[in-house]
């Protein structure tokens, strides 16, 4: 591993431990160049097969976990939901998608999984996400969704 500070070709691993999500290894490294000797962190992650998302218009793009994360953050804004909870939902959705789909996943499957997770996590965040995802055109449609959610809670 090359040192990011002095470009020396030789570094040594000082410490290794599993990442928080259990799918990465965090390594603390130290440059062996005596004039540098600085420490830095690297992460080792299993290389996974690319998963392509098939959109409504049949275009394909590579799966991006960051898009799910941004959508969840927007839906959960000003709600009592921690970043850790959002990260956990992202990991759960990505893991399930990779288990259920080998190469291509319809965007609708992603949206439905996000909505299911939000429904369990927070009703307000769910309605926010659903209003954009399902493209509610009027208040009646929104009201029906809220009533449906209330009916499930009872």
C-alpha cells in the first residue's frame, strides 16, 4: 500500500478490525519511511458484482447506495431518526436486493423496499417518501394513503 503523504511504496499494518457493518475491514497503517512515519486508515471491502437498476423508461444504470441514503435522509428530515438507523436501513435494502437479484433490479423493487422500511420506521417519513415516489396528484390520494397507514397501525 502506497503512503498517501510521501508516496513511499512500503507501509505496515498496525491494527486491523472489522468495520461496523461487518462487511469491511478497517486497517490502521503506518508508513515505514523514516522521514514520514505517518499513519492512515484504509478499508477493505468485498468486491461485489455490479447490480444494474432498470428504470421505468428501461434505461439501465449502476446501483448506487448513495441514492437510497439521500432519499431516506430527505424523507426523515426533522424526524427522530438517527443516521445509524438510516445506515442500517440502507444496508438491509442493499443486502436484500443483492440476495434477490443477480444482475438487474427494477427501480420499482427498490422503491417498494424503501417504502416498506420507512413504514416500519416512521409514518411521517413514509408519507413524505410515498408522496414523491407514488407521484400523488391530489390531496385525496394522499389522504387515502394516510388512512391506509392508520388502518394498518390499529
